């Protein structure tokens, strides 16, 4: 497919966002294809979570345009943004469940907030979504009774509750051991097969990225330095990408973050044309 034939669920055009002197995103442009899985990768602190917050209108850019389904969300009123958010399901970095609510009430929350469905129908949807994430029948449990992996699954069930057009995942593997992490990736892939939704996943889990992504956008030093199909990114000779995806044990660790992530700064040479 050529670029002009692809429909885009999301488009950033020349988006800049700074907090005081810290320019987090500097003139970022990228297009995320509809109905596919795009993984946004980059070292810690590059603005991946900020990117998602801009996308759902929780933050406003300093300049530039953000299109969701062709609509400029940067010009929307609060009421229009409220409507827009029905299109999105979001799995937050830590699951972000309401600790005082049961699993069932957590998943029911967006349905109660955004629909007029009767409780019986809501609880049927809750049961179906729990089934879909492999946790049938745990409606009555409290989040504190669940393991980290289960909390993520419940978070995913809640993100799926409204059958959203676009599902956002902020670091779905963070805090999980490799086995659980792989299980979540498999669940994302399975869920993708069951829906036509657009998936946008933030990740620095490299093997997982290649497993789940159709497209990859690489953020680095406030810029999109590459975007394209997985294969093109995998085969790229760009030094930053090569280092990021090499999983070379000799790769430098970023001392600032202590997260075991890669410090790509020494390898940055310049822009790569996006695909
Ligand atoms: N609301 C905010 N106010 C000030 N600085 C922020 C805010 N949100 C994020 N930042 C800063 O923006 C940078 C990018 O943050 P973030 O998007 O969370 O990075 P990551 O790529 O790790 O998700 C960080 O330096 C962070 O401290
Ligand atoms: Mg983040």
C-alpha cells in the first residue's frame, strides 16, 4: 500500500510541547495507520506519555495540529473532548484501577460514565470483557487481591469496555517479569485479532515491540527520528535504531534513569526519513 492509500487514525503535524524550558516534543510529525498496531518507542523521558496525553486532549500542544479521525482535537471544547474520549480506551502504565472499587465496578466505570445502558447489560459486558482477558468470574475481587499481571488484564478489560476505536497502552509490560510480559504481549495480539480498533502502544520492551507492532515510531531527543513498517525499522542501518534494537549486552546503560534502558545519545547522528 502506498502512503496515500493508508487511512490514518491519528496524525501529528508539527507538534511542539514544552514544560518551561524543557522542550519535550519539538516539531513532531507522524501518522498512525487506522486498524493497525503502532508501537512508539524511545528512551525514558523522551515524551512518550506526553504524546499519549496530547492525543487524548489531556494536554494541549504549544503549537501544531493533532488530528484524530481527521478532526483537529487541539481546537475542541471540553464538551467535544469528552465526546472524543469515547473513541479511546486507555491502559495506563500501572493499570490505574480504582482501589476502592471491585474489579466489576472498575470495568463498568466507563460504561456508567459514557452510556445509558442498564446495569444488567453493563454486567454482561463486564463478564464478557473479563472472559476476553482470561479472567472470567473475578468481578467481586478488589484490585489489592490481584497480582500485577492480573491488574494489567483488568485494566485492559476496562480499556475495552466501550469497544473503542483506538486503544492506547502506556508501557503495558512495565513492572512485569519476562514471562508475564510475554503473556501480556500475546494478549494484546489476541485482542487485536478480535477487534478492528487501532492500537497505539508505548513500549521499550524490544522483543515485545517486534512481536506486536505493524508500525514503529521512534522518538528520540524530542523528535521522531524514524517511522515505518516493522521490517523497514528492523532492517534500518540508522545507528540509533540499530543500537536500540540490537539487544547487545554491551550497550550502554543510561545512568540518569536507572531503569536498565539504553542511552542512545552517543549514537545519534541525525534524521532518518520516515517511511
Ligand atoms: N505535566 C508535566 N509538567 C512538567 N514536566 C512534565 C510533565 N509531564 C511530563 N513532563 C516531563 O516531560 C518529559 C517527558 O515525560 P514522559 O512523556 O513522561 O516521558 P516517557 O517517554 O518516559 O513517557 C520528562 O522529562 C518529564 O519530566
Ligand atoms: Mg511514560
